[in-house]
C-alpha cells in the first residue's frame, strides 16, 4: 500500500521540479511512512510514498524494467501476483524482485492495457513509457484505491489525494456547486467525480492515457452484477460460495507482515474472521469500536464472535467527545463532505490498529452489495410488487423493512403506506430502487444556492452504461450501490481514507471478482421468498454463533448531530457562524443558518434523519472550505510538510535529465 503523486507536461523550471514533487509526496506521507522515492524526466515527475507489505527489502519505488524504458508508481496490492508471476516467467519476462509491483510492470509490458482485467487486487498506478512519452493512470475495478487528476497551466497533475495538488504552483481548490449537490443527494461522489471544480477521478475499472496534450479515458472492464445461473443444486451452491470466499481470504493473507481483521460483530466480518482463523498460522488479532451510546454499540456481538473463534480481540471505546475531537482531522483526510460521522470512529480505529503494530487488516465491505444484504433490496422488491399486494400484506412487509430506522415504526403506518403508493412506479428513469433515498438526500441540496438537478450526473451515467436497461430492478439497485455508496463512501471516506490516514491497509475479500461473480450466480435462485444474504448464512451457519447468523442486520452507524449538540466543540461556532457560512461561496447562508439553529434548539429525538444528515454535510463542507478552498490551514500544513520533507526516507531518486543515473539518498 502506498500513495502516489506526480505531474506531466509541466513548464516549471527544471530546478524547481524536485522540490515540487517532494512537497506533493510529503503531503501524503501518512499513506506510506516506510520510504519514498521519485523519478524525473523532461517536464515529468512521479513519486511514491510506500507502506511496505510485500518484499519489504527490494520493492522500492519508483521501479523500472531492466531496460529502464518503463517506470511505475504503484499504490495497492495485487493478490494474484504469485500466479501472474509464474505465467509471465513462462512467457520469458525477467524478474529481479519478489514484489507485486514488478509483476504489474511486467504484465503491462507483456499485455498493455489488457493486463488490468487480469489483476485481482486493489490498486491505482502510473506507468511512464520513456520512449513514447506517454503516461498511463489506472484504477482497480471496484474503486478501492483513489486516483485524482487535474490540469494546471497545461500540466496534468495526479495524486492519491487531492491535497497534494496544493504543492503545485497556482493550483487552488474551488467547490463546484453542481458536484456538491450530486454528493449531497447520492451520499457520495460518482466514480469519476469530486466536489471540486476541475478535479476528476480515474473511474473505477478505467485508465487515463496522457500523450502530449491528448487525454483519453477508457474502461478496461464494465461493472457486472448479472451473469449465468449456477448449475447445481442448493447444497452444491452453498459449497461453491464457501470455497470461493475461502480462496479470496487466502490470497488476501499473502503478506510479509501480520494481517488483522476488523470485526464488527455482524455476519460479513464474522465470516472473514472465521476463514482467517482457518488459514492463518498464528492467532488472529481482531479489532472493533464500541460506543458509549448503546443504540449504536455492537460490542456484545463482537465479543461473542471473538470468543467463539478464539481471536485475540481489541476493542476501542469511542465517545461523543472522541468523535467531536477527531472530526476535523478525519475530514481533512476524507477530502469529501460526509452525510454521517461513522467515518470518524474508523479513523480512530485505524490509529489504534497502527499503534498495535498492525499494517494490514481484512474487512467485510462488499458483502451487502454482492449478496443482497441491504434492506434497500427488499424495499425495491416490495415497491415493485406494491400494486399487486393486498393492504394487510403491504402492512406486514413494511413492518419488518427497516427495523433500525425509527421513522419506519408502526406509529407512521399511514404515512408510509401513502409514501410507498406514491413511489410504487418509476418516476426517474433508471433510478427506481433509489428514488426514496434520493428524495430524502435532495433535502440537503437546499443548503446550496444553485444546486441544479442533483440527479442529472447519475441519470447520465446510467443512460450511457451498456446493458443497464436489461438488468432487473434489484440488479440495478446493486449496480448503483457499487457505483455510489460503496466506492464513494464505504471504501473511500469510511474505508481507505480513514485507514491510510494512519498507514493501515484495508483488504476486502468480498470484493474479489470471483466472489462477486459467484454471488450473482446464486442470488435469489434458491429462495422461495427473500432472505438477506441467504447463501452466506447457509454456507457458514455451522461455523458461527446462531445469534450472529440469524439476527437482523444492524448497519454500522455512529451518532450524528447529537455529538455536536452535546459537546459543542470550539470549532463549531467558528465554522457555522453567519460570517463563516457566507465565506462558502456556493452555500445559501440563510437556509444553512436556519438549519443550524433548528438542530441546536431541537431535542435529538425530534431531529429527522434528513435534517441530521444535512447538518453533518454542512459541517464537513465548512471544514473543507476552511482547509482547502480558503487555505487558512494551508500555511500550517505547508510548514508541517516542509518539516517532513527532511525526514522522508527517500530511498531512490532517479533523474533522467542526467542520463538516467540513479541518485541514492538515505535520510
């Protein structure tokens, strides 16, 4: 795991380039604290900060092929590097290290862009061809690792985190109101979008080619949630799912350092923990958070599973004060407005894990999307069949739909019946499954002066996706979850950005492409009705406590606006005062001020979910405005970066402007 950064086609004076790339790398040094290095050529700089997981001794980056035609900066892990190395060696490709980075580079030389679809991993990379002058940026198929790019004075900038761009002369972050509106409504940015004007992401499953002034974006693999049905009976399907998951966990345990597990106490992380205990040669270490507010706490379930499986478990207590104190720092790492605070405890947990000397963890992300674990999927099926059901059946199904949400209780039965009747037919083409969620999400867009149509970006995405119209309503719901909440929040703000803030790599066995294909082949094919994650429960029912297998899903959540009402941190009034709100160019200070006033004077139990989410959005946007747009924290950050540059472990600097002779640096 690493962070990468660089630029191409730069007109900067040659003597200025080394300092700029070093400053970009120092701003993301938390991602790779073990060592750093960069490569220079005419108008080109690319570098890496490295978290050494595989081949710690000889896997330094940037890395070149023996002829030094190709140079690579690689962020991530290639889980099938052993198999690909054997295949490439058979084709005559030479290897000098045991690192997966060299496997990626040799695969590129052998197969070109066709190599990406062969990779089973989480990655973002940059590859430079010194002969043709082209630069290629690529990202894994599920968007597990970030890769941003922007233009500045004719130069193409790229980095694992957007904060690195501030080190390039003249670059400024500015919010884009339409992009913010999309984030607010969808709960996350789309795979190639960001909330900042002029900054894009390389799309999940895609690559960007830079050749002179030309920039070309292409997909190497479309997201697939459909597929051929499994050919076999239910018993064979259960065995197939179990074995596919076992193999996925096995390859993700490949590491030269100890691998831990995030254990939430739910089914998904418990399955990962069970398989890890089977496959590990040592006692598995598990980690979790526990909340002082009992409605959010799952510590009893976590301890039950840890005891049952014999793990060495460590739990981090998280209070309202802890969330309030860490919120600003966590937003700095997230770089995107958030609709809830649940990423902050994960930020704190990753620090706890790193303090325990663990660099790599497994987690259960991706299981709900692949195996239909969200109540959203049941909701979609209910709404789709609504007009064919008698009223008593409608009421029965509504009663068990969202047990974790207070506003779905029996007291609001009449309201819910009317709401579901209203949304029983598609109103926005292609988005039937998410229309209720987006209706609530659109409330937050009232914070903006000119939000436009917040759903237009995703409407355009589904319109332009081949095969989307042929999916079932549930499959469309899966597709949207992969493209929005999973890639843009769960794997990013709450996942990768929270863990890499402290140099911890997160690996997701449920996001192995073989597991996703297996789930698509068995979902809803062996059930008379609908049971969330039915095949997972059947596959692991004999291995886990029955309470874990059978209990209703409890989504991981954390306290929201209540944290700030309760704690009143010093920054709250500073960020949300009328004066400060007027500094956020795209925010309507009148509506925002009314929302803040209502939240602060209203009892917690009377604050609606959409109001709570809008408040957290506003607060995180205000933090980002201060940190990125106004740059008021930038001078402090720059001073810290300059201090870190001298401490970076710069292993290798290669300057091709001097004939390609490596300059070894040890600091």
